[in-house]
């Protein structure tokens, strides 16, 4: 591919492991928050670990919220969000206070509420795939999770997969050029790497 995949650096961690996965897959990439790099990219990855409120604040402080919205919603650039990067694309979140998100997906992000389960949802768990588009050739649907909040979508047709943790929780979603996972594909061994490979093969042409 002629243009790099950009991994958005907005001060919310988990960037190095995403780059390591892309390097392993021989996908040309760059960690950046440069507007010019993002404009010139072939696809956008938004990773992240931390609170919803801080994530949105960091994007706005770097003037990335409107730029990413234009690139993804208007220009239809391929986008993959991971963990917090999935949550931030919703209309609103509540970690630790209620605040607006990027608003690309209708719905909100709420605390997982189950007194009988350990929170955060931490470790390996099997997912149930609904839309197999990016899950081709993945035989072990066991992925690595670490999260205390869950995404609640208004449009159920955008749900790609679910994971059961006391109740069904959205584990991945897809809407046009947008794909996002609550789990960490970059930490999910061969299954996660295959998922990332499938996404870029389908969306980024050589």
C-alpha cells in the first residue's frame, strides 16, 4: 500500500502493542497525531485504554475530534477502533461522568452492572459472531478483554459479535467503513492477528 495506516496517539495508552501487531502483519504504519499524517493515511486505528471522559478530552485538546469525524464519516476512510477506541465513537459515555462522544454510532456506553461478577471483565472469553465479514478463517473465537463499561447500540444490525459475561455484551460492531472491537485483537494471538489482517485486506488496497 502506498499510504501508511495511522495509529492515533492521543495519550491513552496501548499504542505500542497495536503497532507491534501491524508490524508483524507487514502493514506499513505510523504512530501519530499529526493532522497531515492522518489526512494522507490509508486507514485509521484508534486504540486506547482509560476513561471515556479523558479520551474525549485528549482528542479535543489535539483538535482530532472534528478531523477524525470528517475523515471517517464524510470521506469514508477505513477505521478500526479498539477497546476505548470503540467506546469513544458512541454518542455518549459515563466514565466517570456523563459526557458526549464522537457520535458516529447511535447509542451509549454504560457501566457493566452485575453484583455477582468481577468488574472489570478481564481475561479470555469466547465470542458469538453474528456478522462473519471480518471473521473468516478464524477457528478459535477466544479473545482478550479488559473493560468495565459496555456499549449499548440503538441499531442492533450494527452488532458484529457478542460476548456473554452475566449477560450479552457487544464485543464488536460494524457500520459501513467503521469496524470496532471491545476486546483487544492485538493481544488475542493468532485469532486477533487474523481478524486485523482480514480488516486491512478487505479495506486497504495495495
